[in-house]
C-alpha cells in the first residue's frame, strides 16, 4: 500500500493547498510587476504605456518609488526622455534619491536637450557619493559633446582618471582625452 492509498484525504488537502499557494503567489507577483497606472492583460512596452499622469510615489511607500523607478528605466531604455525625466523626478521626491537615479536623470535630461540641468544632476550625484564613477565620467562627455567645450571635457575626464585610474570607463576616458587633445 503506497502513500496515496493510505492517506487519500491528506493528499487532497496538500494538493488544494499547493494550488492555493501557487495562485496566490502568482497574483502577488503580478501585482508587484504590474505598474499601477497600467491595467492590461499583456506586458506593456514603454511605447504602449499611457500618456496620462505617471504614478505618484508617496514618501511613506518605497514601493511606489520603486514602481516609478521601473517605469523611468523602461522609458529611458525606449529613449522616451520626457517620460523618463518625469518618473525619475518622482522617484527622488518619493524618497529614493541616490547617485544612480541622479545620473540616469542627468542622462535623460542630456538626451532631451537640457545639458545644464544634466550637469547639475551629475554634480548632485558626486556630492551624494564622491566614489560614484559614472556621474563623474559623464560630465566629461556632457562638456565635450553636448556643451561643445572639449577643454572642460578633458578636465572632467582627467579628474575621473585621477580618482579612478582603473575605473570601468578609464580606457574610454583616455581615448576621449587623446582624441580631444589632437583637435
């Protein structure tokens, strides 16, 4: 006599509980993954998201800030700069302010044709964490390419190399410096 033959009722209870856990877990996962402003049955792409007001994060609910961050990242990846900017600003006002968010906001502002505002975000990121490589490296590109001031770009990349001689973007900084010094 095997287990199923000895305990048919127990096996049924276990099966029902397992199904309930699976359904509840799936519903919770979907609730976490689905942005509040988007109620669809399929996974939305950034271009399919509505133009309506974005999700406003509460300062007491970090999950709303995380939702805004996820939306901001989707819009960023899709090159939808104004929408990414709006979401990143909501992330910051929602209490989730860090150098990575500031740098992504700076990049979105830069690509949206707002280089001075981008520079301010990179500087804030550096004040928040002087060891944040990307915000310092990005200042060089902003100066050299967006603000058309290669001298300031070279200065920023030299500052980057001084602080991060073996950093993730050190090779690129050296190449940009060499290229801009030849001009």
